[in-house]
C-alpha cells in the first residue's frame, strides 16, 4: 500500500471535516463539532491562514489528516501545536498515522521551532505509548484548561462576582 502525505488544499476540507467528526466520535464527543467546510476553507486558506493541514492518501482517497498551527511559548519562542491527527478507523494500523506524525515533526523542524506540542486523552493508551516510543514527553503534571464561548460570556457578565 502506497501512502501519499501532502499539504491539504481547500478542495480537501469536506474529507478533513469528515475525519474531524470521526475523531469526535472516537473521543466520545459526537455532537461537539460545530465547524463547517466553509469555516475550514476560510480559516485555512484565506489571506491569513490560521492552520496548516496535511492529508494522507491511499489510491487517491484521503484517509487521514493532521492539523497544526503556530503558537508562541514565553519560555521557548515559536512552537507548533498539533491540534488533531486522525486516521479513518478502517485504515488504522497501516502506517498512515505514523507517516502523518513524521510529516508534522519534519514541518516543525523545517520551521526551526523549539517545541511541538499536542494533547492526548489519558485513556488513549495506544496513542500515548506511541508518542513515548517516538521520544515525546507525555506530561503527567499539567491539566488542559478550556472555556467555551458560553463560559466566556458568563464570566464577562459576572466577573465582578469573583
């Protein structure tokens, strides 16, 4: 099986969105995805793209993707954040994930960043073990913190209550 890893194009965003939705199901959040193909095209291919995406093709069909963007660390400087790396369930274990992961690391190296960072769910042991074997540090002492739009609005409305 020949795997082709390439930079995604706007025309690929329906496949990318399908993969994002498949990942949401895998991560037990099937209703969490609210973006659209239009959002992905606008945000990834507009005047100031917010992300870079790589896709994994087999026989001309997309079966995996990795979406990354730049961040800035006050300790390290320019970094790459790997937001999502997903392979269709029927293609897992065939090398697509590893090929995408390698392409992300190569991209980060080409960009001379000081760190590549991502999050792995604590119950996704296979992924965490893969990352450890690759030389990544799966940190145990940091918690991810998020606030959604409703939470931000509520905070701003009630900040005087703190």
